[in-house]
C-alpha cells in the first residue's frame, strides 16, 4: 500500500493511456450483437514517495494490475449507457486500489454518424464524491 499523509492532496499521478477495453455496451439492439472496444485514459492520483524511496512495487499502484482489472470489468459488464459503465468502473477502481482521485476519459468510437465518436470525462475521489467543479 502506498504511504499517505492524512489530508495529502497528491499531485503525483500514474497515467494509463489508450487502454483498449472490449465490452458489450449500447442502447440499441444492433450495438448489443457484438463486443465493442472502448478506449480509455486513466489518471490515478497517489503519493509515490514511498515507492521512490523503496523501489518496491508494494509501495505504489500497480498499473499492470489496474489495466487487467479494467479489461476484466469490461469483459463482464453489460451496460447500456457509457455513463453507467464509467460510474461503476470508477467505483470499483477506487475500492480496489489506493488512489486518492481518479480521472477517466472514456471514448466510444463510431457511435455518432459524422463524428469520430463520443467522449466521457469523469473525476471521482476516494469516498465516491464527484469533483466539486463538475457542472451538469
């Protein structure tokens, strides 16, 4: 587990870019006939000082394990909405891993005629609250 100072607002980040996540997702019947591949960028905020001193994987977030957890989540997920998929995945990641905050950008390519696709941006903090600056 990473060493955290209580109340520490970590600026240290571990970033996973362009993770490919096959999943069954969509509102329309034709979308649910085959797996689609979502793309995802994850930024996990954590204090990495202990790992920097110890050079021990146990003192930081294991980004390979995080990526495996995301892909496994996608394999089991059966959501209609990208929003529901993202909320459930953020909640699971914040329970399983010791990040203080998680920023996620989720891409669903080919879902809008005339556009590359749609993006969903989320920020969630340990404890389940959304970013205070998020406006609906």
